[in-house]
């Protein structure tokens, strides 16, 4: 089990760097993970995606399908890839503190 230090705290992560405990997430963690992913600044559009992912996950226990993400945020998939270059699953879900999605987000 790997441990990383973000925003001055240690967190257990899986082999792909996803938090093992989504409850330990906060916005400082998202910013630190964003920097590690090459995102210098999280814009309001980043936060719109991150917040939607977290709310959906906390309500349903899974990450939403990509179609739901684009519909609810109003952001086209192409733009989500511009915001999160590693994609909605690896990039956005990771920054949102969700476990690594098993299906197709």
C-alpha cells in the first residue's frame, strides 16, 4: 500500500494514486493532486466537474457514466479532456478523491 504526502498530510493511495479513503478528501488535496497531474490552477469549470463527481459518488456510491457527467455539467467531453488531460476517469475522479472507477465513466 502506497502513501503520498499532499498538502502536508499523508494519504494511502492505490497503485494508480487514487485515494483509498474518499472521506479524507478536501479541496487542498484536489489542488495538490491537480499540480501532480500537470494542472497548474483549478478553474471554476474544474470545480464544477469535481463537485458533481463527488456529489454523485456520495449519493450513489459509484462514479457517474460519462454521458451523465457531460449532461449534468453542460461541458462537452472534448472540453473535459482539455480540463483533465488524463481523462474523466483517471484525472477528474482522482482529483475528486473518488476510488478508481471500475467501469466506463
